[in-house]
C-alpha cells in the first residue's frame, strides 16, 4: 500500500505530457546529479516529487526499486506519447483514470475509493474512516496517519471535482491548475452537512464520453484472458468497468450493447445465463491503437 505519494498536488494540466517528454529525452531526469530536475521541468522540488509519483501511479512510466532509478515508458506510456502526446483526447483521460484507479500498489486510496468504498454520498470523515479500517485489517502495524489519509482524500476530490462546476466564472487564471480528470464527471458536490463538512457524490458520467474502444480495453483488462464474463461480475467486482466508471447496471448494459453492435462481444441473457462472450481477438493495446487511429 502507498499513501500520499503526491506531495498534496493533484495532476495538473501539462504535467504528464511534460514528464513523458523529459523521460524520453533523459531517463535519469528525476535522479540525475549533473542537472537539476527543477530547472529541466520548470516546477518546484515538491512538484518534481509529485510528478515522478504520478507518472508511475498512472502506469505511464516505471522505475526499478533499487540501483539506478531511471524511468522508462510503459507500453501505455509509449502509446499515449505516440498518439496523443499532449493528452488532448477524452479517451486518454479515461485511460489515465483507469490506470490510476486500478493501481492498488501505488495509488491505494484511489483504488479503494472506486473499488471498495461503496458510499454514493460521502464526506471526508466517511472515507477516512473506511480507509483506516481497511488498512488496519490489511496490516495493523502500517496504518497511515489521519493526516496522510486526509491528504489523499483531498487529492482525490481535487482530481475529479472541478470548482468551476459551481460557477461558470473562473476565479483566476490559476484555475488551469485543476486536474484534467475533472472533465470525466465522476464526482459532484452535494451540500455542506450540519457539522460543516462538504458532502460529495459519486456521479455517473455521460457514457457517450467513454469511447467504445476504451470501454473494450477496460473490459479486456478485467477479463485477463477469459473469453466469458458474468455481467454481475462487471457490476460488482473490483477493477470492473462499472466500479471504475461509476456505472449502474442500466448504463453498463448500454455500453455492452454498443460493444455488441460493434461485434466485439456477444451479450447472452437467456435461460438465466447473464454473461458476455468476448468475440474479438484484440488485446488491450490493440484497443488503444484502434481508438487513436479512429479519431486521427
């Protein structure tokens, strides 16, 4: 489990793009002794640590745990760097979100928020109490502090909730510091409760914003080589498309029927058997390439 690797900074516009470019140019950018990473990246020291973390948490790069800690692009990082290096496409944002929320090791709080934390409406106390309980069961000797969990919660909110949802007027130009993933529409503000805590809601996004090839990529990732999957598993199991994208059963079925129309899967709902059968030979990476080739 890893908590608070972000140094309290959520992903900012342009960060991941800049990070990939710099890693390609110099894999040692974050650890090089002959040049200052702050000067190369144009951000402060804590932001450098944050960006280094986010590149790995979103599975765009990897680095060894020991020895020379050079970074290298993952298969996903290479595809995005080739096809959408400026992170302009909505499908790219969904891929980043999927990688982040399924990364139990590097982004534990994100994984828990989407996969294990079932409250639809929640405040900071609700989520922090849940994480504390989960961490205690998982390893009672390594329970993160209340401050650490609270910082992760705030960062999750800043990742997916846009302040501009409450107003059409931006407060100042610094608003471009908001995380690009707020465009996905996964969290909305509800109210302030009786003790002054802000209450948020897990929100179902516009399913038309999820490109069909990206939805297929998520399902193939979840299937992990299986040809047939129970629809109930796609609704309730961890790392499923419903969990990751806040989809209820009705919206999941709309996505599945769209995939069926594109002849990627068959939806079988007869004789009490509710499953999907994957009929394509495409891989996770093939889906991503198909998405980018389609829009280009």
